[in-house]
């Protein structure tokens, strides 16, 4: 595997991702809250091997980065045999290691997944994830304290180190499109920054535009 390399702006520290894209609100202030919408993520082909497949997600974090709100597309997460792709919402507390995830649904390669994270007036965030082809969807509400949890940073990530490049989806890429981000109710134009942490299989993040990004990797 490749040697570790890292450049992560805004003083952030990665934990276990392989490659990702990040944008952050430059001037943070009290109540400076973020929400984002994602559409048109195509489900990639399954991996050739299934020992440690990656997960794909976008999410938001506050500053400091102690909570993560993230709709997820993952392979092999449901315990089905043979393994399948599934979609669900997740919430992770970096301080105590507590993980929560919603009910999930199986999706197949070639299907399209839509997700969003929306700030609510009762100081909470609602995660939404759905599959266009099946119509399945789920909403999950996460309360936050705006006095010390100011969610201003947005990520798109491939996570989990593979045991082999064959653990990655065999088509070699996944694309996120129709990205829409708002800060304080106003549409924002994100400036994405790529980052790597122990990148494997020449995995790379690419920016098409503020509203579209994709990831590539070697499969051999």
C-alpha cells in the first residue's frame, strides 16, 4: 500500500479514511450552521474480493470535530450472504466512540442514491437517504446544541483500508453529483480540497465542479 500522505485544512485531523474531499466555512460565528443535499450517486460494481470493502459517505462535523452526521452507502454492512450494498444514516461520537445507525435497505449496482442533511428550527439535523429505483427512504433526526456544536465542515469520503485492491469495487470509480450546500440558509459555492490518509491502491479524489466530485482507485 502507499505510504501515508496528508494535507487537511482548517486544523482538522482524519481518523481512518483513505481519501476524501473537504470544504469548510472560512469565518465561523455563533449559529453558523450548515446543510447539504446530494443527488445522483451511482452504486458502483461490487468488489472482486470482500474481505475489507470500503464505505462511501458524505457528512458534516462541528468545530472541534467531535460528532459526525453521515448518510452512508456501504458494502457488506448488513451481514447478508453474499454481501450486498446497503444505504442507511449514521451518527458517530468521536469522544466516547458511540455509534448509531438507522434501519437500512439493499441497493444494487447501477441504482442511484440521494441523501441530504438539513438543519431544523428546533436545533437538530435531519438525515435523509433514499434509492431512486426502489423508492425506499428513511429520515433520522439528530439533536444538537448550537451553543457549542456549530456544524460548518462538509466531507465526501472513501473509508476503510482494503486488504487488497480487489476489495475495492471493480469498476474503479464512484461519482457524487448535484451537490448543494447552504450556510445560514444561503446557497454556498464550496471550494473542495482533496486529502489522503494512508491512501491505498492509488485512490484519489477529483473535483469536477462545486456540485460534482468523484473518486478513483486501482482494482488490481
